[in-house]
């Protein structure tokens, strides 16, 4: 099942249906149960994962055993550890299925081949990388300088439906705040925005 | 009056947990026979078949979550459920009681095993239905109808056959206590062994049975066992059930709401745009706050 990825390529990479069929003929998909690990920290994994359906998270565990969520990957997102997938070094992060998740397995050779054959794909891939770096810069800045409220407001803009799909502690972990601060932010928003029916 | 025939008898699907307190078989929406349109206005049915929960100091249940666009109807057959919502309402649904919650424009709530029940543990058996709202009522004011077992109208069947408890709609001259936004019949048929009951609903009403206890013969032709779901065709008005042993059967029948359905998680609206709006309103705190 790689229908979503094909649709994604058609919409974002400007490839024709025939080009997409040729390009993706050898791609594999895989389905993971909720709680399954796609990658454990310390392992090497040759793949980036494109999420067809479901939800992934990548995270680290610090010396005290606390989890820090780096990224969520709902439908149409890529989740990967670059050290592992591109540089073939041991991964810094673990990747886990938060829901039952089907992913397309994409390796560096696929990206190279596609870029060599299709200039549109190369331009798309570069733009995607630039955009990814831009998002990372924004995320670093938010983590260093933004209030809990600003972080939360940015989160619901980026991932609107995740508030319905993951527990509060995961959102707090992603935002780098305590679950108590997240509750305070949500309570404050509700105080200002609650619209009871009169 | 034509007999309504059976389309399919569905055995209980493999159970899954909703939160940690509800071990449910999901009959609707599922598969070919029972998507949200097939049984409209009944768009979701989770059935916690009889299950013994061990004692727990911490009540099990489902944490805070929102709803918009429909009604949740909770029927407690065994055990007790406590609920709280963002409008400050709370209460307990005891055995035989029914809670009819109109989420409509939006509510946040949580549902847990009632504290004393949780401490002792015991048999737990519940049905939760989602009843769709017509588009014009989806953003109406949320409300509750807490229907106690005592307050639910009962029709005594002749010949000691049993009793029909009319939660919504009508059976003979007994009217249901629940007020509904579209025509809905929801009734518990509690039949003694050999007891027989006849039902009659307009043929275009989507109609089904859930066998809560015992086993019954439907239309004198097919037997339905405990925990099985009987979906009727829309080819007639009348059907009968006869108890092969002491039985309890939930009878559902409703006028279809033939409007588009856009559903995601706890929101059921008519368009994708309304779902996006619901998620945004929820994220921005418009449904209020609940710890």
C-alpha cells in the first residue's frame, strides 16, 4: 500500500502518473502495530519512513529515563534519523508507532536514483530538505525562547488533530514543558475562549 | 403488514479497550454491512459484553475527550459509570439507567467506573450508541437526559411473556421518556423463557437487535445467541422475537438521516470543513476545560 505516497509525489513533486509508477515499482511498505519500534536508538536503519496511515514519533531517553519527543509523523510526513539513514551511523533516536501505522520504506539509493532520472524530483527533494531545515530552525528557536503558550499555539497549527490522537504527556514532552504547564495553558485558553451555549 | 427479514446476524467482533475501562465489541461502524450510513441515525455502537473487572483503587475509564455533532447514549446493564463534563455536570449511570447526552455544539467529558464499583470490581456490561443529529441541530445547545430505570416506561406483555422497557419511541401505548431530534425507537425487551414480543416500525427505519442476555428466535426462523447483533432488511414493518431462555434484547429502530457524513475521531459533522472547524475550536479551548 503506497497509494498515499504516490499521491504525495504527484501533488508535490510534479511527476506524471507514468513516472510515478516506474519510480515506485520497487518500493515496499510495512505495517506496524501500536507500540512497535521501527528503530531503536543505537541501531542503524537504512530507511526514512513515509507515513501512509497512522502516526509515528521519534524520541530520545535521557540519563534519568525521561523521554523527549523530537517529532511526530502523522499521514504524509517523513520520519527518519539522518545519522542512520544517510550516514549509516548508530541512530540517536528511537522511532515508535503511536497508532497502527503503515509506512513506505525509502532509502538513500532511491532518492539518488530518482533525483538522477527526474529533475522535478531533484528540485522537489531539495525544496523539501530546505523546508525541513527551516522547520528545525523554527523549532530550536521556539524551544529556546518561546513561552509555553506560544509553543502550544504553534503545535496546534502544525499538527491540528494530534491533540485528539496522543496523550497530553506526549504533547508536553514534544513542547519541552511539564504536563502541568500544558494543562495551565489549555485552561487559560479555555477561560478566554470557552463558548457555552447561552 | 409485511414481515421484515433478517439481513445478517453479526457475531461479536474481537474486543478492544476504550481507555482502560471499557472492553468493547464495535458493531457500528464496521465493514460492509454496518458503515455509518447503513444504520443511520445509529452511527456508532460499542458493546461491552459481560466482563468481570477486578477491584481497582484507581477507577478505570476514559479520560477527558470532546464530542460534537451527535448524541451519546449509554445504557448500563451491569456495573456503574460516573461521568463529568466541562459544563459542570456530573452523575452516575446505574444498572438499568440510560444517559442520553446531546453533545451537539460541543462538550468535553470523561467517563469512569463509579468509585464504589471500582473498589469492589464485578460484572460490567454496557452499550454506548452514537445517535446522529440532523444538520440543523448539530450546533444546538448541549444537554443531558438522565433516565433512571424507575422512570423508564414499561409495557407488560400478556401471558407473562415479559416486559418492554421503552427508552425512546413507543411500544403499544407506552411512550419513551427520552426526547429525540429525529424519530428513534430504543427499547429493552426483557422476556421470560418462551415469551414472545411483536414489533412494528416503518420499513424504511433502520432496525437492529442486540442480544444482551439469553438467546432468541427471530421471526420464528433464525436463532440469535447472546452478544450477537441482528441487522434487518428494510423490506417490511413487522418482526417477532421469542425467548429460547430468559433473555434481554436491545431493540433499535430509527428514521434514516439521509445527509452527508464527515467523521473524524469524536466529531461527526456533514462536511470536511466542519470537522476542521471542530478540531480548531477544540484546540482553542472553545469546548471549555476539564481536568
